[in-house]
């Protein structure tokens, strides 16, 4: 298995372990705790960030079992479909992408890439897309396309092992680790990886989903947790998924100018906005060591 992983990694030219960098946040004020960033956005220019973590073992299994077809889901800007499409292209696996909405007349840059990588794109209406987690529909798709289904966002039980490697790559202890929360797989994987540690995890919800997101995370975890070391902050979704206002957009520009680290308003922008706001509000004590996971996602902001 190690051999296959090694060859996957070199075929895809991945940069792991990803670096950890300290952030200079003196522009926010004095006496702030020290903050580091795990630069998963640098793992690969296309398969950036948490999507590689989440897909790693599913792709390993597909390679080992000589799976010829994979099927997955996403919207027109999906970072998940983009990462998976690129991997499949380079690993010689056929991918069927079930996409919400009809972009035939106006494909996004993400969909154009999928097309160039030979991905079979199927546009479906909202109602059909809503069935994406229903067992009967998934069985039908698997049968029809003779393939294995990977859920939306790549968030499945298998994803936890890949994500928890973020933790095993760390050389130091952190009091707090923060990440954005979309479908919950990343936070669940980090919880899985920090089980025996004194680390507190804070997920920043990028969409409106109080309780719903907590339930998604709990469903992904292998053992029921008492939720002692993790929580999701719901104050920074800016009205919903991909919703933004000028304050958020300005913050993203300012953060990039100040730190040299590019962020975007859908995921990493909301994460760092939340982190900086919490720092300013005094949510942490000055001796805390904080790590933010930069999950990547810059491709999603390209406009057509
Ligand atoms: C998909 C994605 C997330 C959300 O991760 P989940 O595991 O779905 O919660 C966060 N950041 C980026 C850049 C993403 O593409």
C-alpha cells in the first residue's frame, strides 16, 4: 500500500507534508497569541488543500482494485470535482461528474477544465441533485455507470484517515486548531486525528447550518463523541454558502496584502475573517498557540 501511495504522490507531484508558517498579525493589534497556518493550499496548484486529504484513500482503493469508473457530485465551481477530475485524468480513471444546474451554454472555468480532462459531465436539475445521498439513487447510478460513487465534497468515512494526517504531520502542540466547515469531512478528520490530545478544534461554518453541520460531523465520526473538544462557530457565514459582502472581500484583499497568503471569500476568507475577529475580541489568551488550516480553494473564484 505504501508503494502505491508513493507512486500516486509522485504521479500527481504533490508537495506533502505541507509547510507550517507563522503569521505576523501585528496589523491587528498587540499582545495577540501566536498564530500559524498549515499551508495545505500549497499541496498542489490544482488538487489543492483538503480535497486531496479527503480523496487520498478513496483514490488509493480505486487504484488497488483497478476501478475504472468513479461517479461524484458538485456545483459548477466545485473544488472537489476539480481535484477529483484532475486526479482521475492523471491516474487513468474515468469520472462521471453529476453537476447541479445546466451550464451547457455557459460553462465555468472549473467545468471547462473537467471537459479538457475527459470527465463525463452530466447536468441535473435541483430536484435530482437533492437525491445525491439517497441509497436507491446511488445504487442506480453505480449500476448505470458501472462505477463507485464518491459523495459530494469527498466527505465519507474513508476521508477521515486522510485528513487526520494533517495532525500527524505537525511537529508541535497547538492549543487551538481552526478550519472551515462545508460538508464536515475536514473537521471530522481533525477531530479523529486529535482524539488523545489537549487540542481544541473550532470549525467555522461557511454556510447557514446550525445543528445540521454538527450532525454531519457526528455522522462521519466512527465513535460518538461527547463534543468536548470541538465546536462549530456559526457567526461568520455571511448569509450562506458563497455569500459575501464588501467587508469580507476587503478583508480578503487586506489579509493577502499583509501576509502574502492568498485567500478567497468562500472558505479560507471566512476562516481567517473569523480568526482575526476572534483575536480582536480576545477569544484566546495571549499564551495560546493557534493553528489555522488553509484548505486551499482558490480555483473556485476564477470567473468565466
Ligand atoms: C470543500 C472545501 C472546504 C470544506 O471542507 P468540508 O470537509 O466539506 O467541510 C473547505 N475549504 C475548501 C477550500 C474547500 O474546497
